[in-house]
């Protein structure tokens, strides 16, 4: 009797284990949301390229149709991303580029378009979850709101990476002893931001601007620690041209 009970118990455990294994094996690419281990190169096709294009489009580096074909437009987008993030600019999406891209797009979710399943719109404007308390750096809801307002007012026409860059500059100023040590103090410092001067600070921010703030709070800084930026076409201050120029993102030049 005892042996029979043992055999039955073992049988049940084996069935449960097998069911778990089948469930894990049955996970789709959409469930995992990760690249395969294969390097992605010019001329490649398939699921990895769909994901690559989707993540690049989420950041504003890729503007073409997501078709799973690593052509010239995708190559240019990859090289642009690699250049902005300090990677080797070779157009090959290897482990380092994959990791940096994944870190920059943790909130990205695949859609029918980015998985190659047919129609549908990209997920760039999908509503994102609220910022976790661990990522707030002690900031209040009002701080987060006014940051999103500033990002939207200053850079809503910029690629997504440029919006994150503006949010990063605000945070960099808060951390810099040469600037006010609060979000509102930095944003409303006289002459600091054009959006405050012309009233665009009070426009209602979209989800993209809010997500840019979240990514900056999570440590994403495309500027490499810059505390200034300006549009060379509209800048009227001669002083800003004296700053050390680090990089150009979209229409803005970022400086230290």
C-alpha cells in the first residue's frame, strides 16, 4: 500500500513538472521580448529584425516601416543608435548593442506590427505604467508633472532620445552645485528654459514626454552628463556658444 502511494505521488510530480516544462517551451517571442543570441547584420530577415526595428522606432531612431528586413534604412538607424550610445559604429547588432538597446527600451512592448503578425500601430505612444517609487529619487508627483511639462514644451518635436536628453539635463542640473537643487528651482530659474518664457511649459504633456522622464529617472542619459543644450538655429545668446559642445541630438546641441 505504501509503495503504491509513493508511485502515485511520483507520477503526479512528474506530470506537474512536465506541464511546467511545456509551458516554458511554449513561450512566444512576444512573451520573452528578447533578442536571440545571433548577431543581427545587414541583409538579415525575421523576428530579430522586427524586434530591432520596433525598439529603434520606440526611441525615435527608426522611422520606416517595420518589415523585418535589415536593409539600408535599418543599417543607418543602427549606426545612429551606436554613435549616440558610445558603441562601435559598425551596424552589427551584437551583444553590446543588444544590451544597450534593451536597457534603453525596457518599457517597450511588441505589437502585431513589431512581431511581424500583420497590421497595427507601433507601441511608442502606448500608455506606460506609473513611475515606481524606487525610480523617483525622492521627487514628488508635482516634480514629475512639471518635468514632463518641461520636456514636452521644450522638445515635443524631437526624436524620443532627444526628449530623454532634455529630462536628463534637468536632473543633471539638480545634481550640480552650480544650479538650484530642486526640479522646480531648475526649471523656473530665470532664463533657463524657453518653454517657461513663452508659456509652453503649461501645455499638457503626452505619454511620450512622461515616459522620457521615467527613462531619465531610471538612469538613461544620452547626453553623457550635460547641463546645457540649445538650438543653433534659434539661439540668441552668444555665451552658450562658449560652452563645451558634447553632441548633437535632433535639433539640439548638448554642452557642459
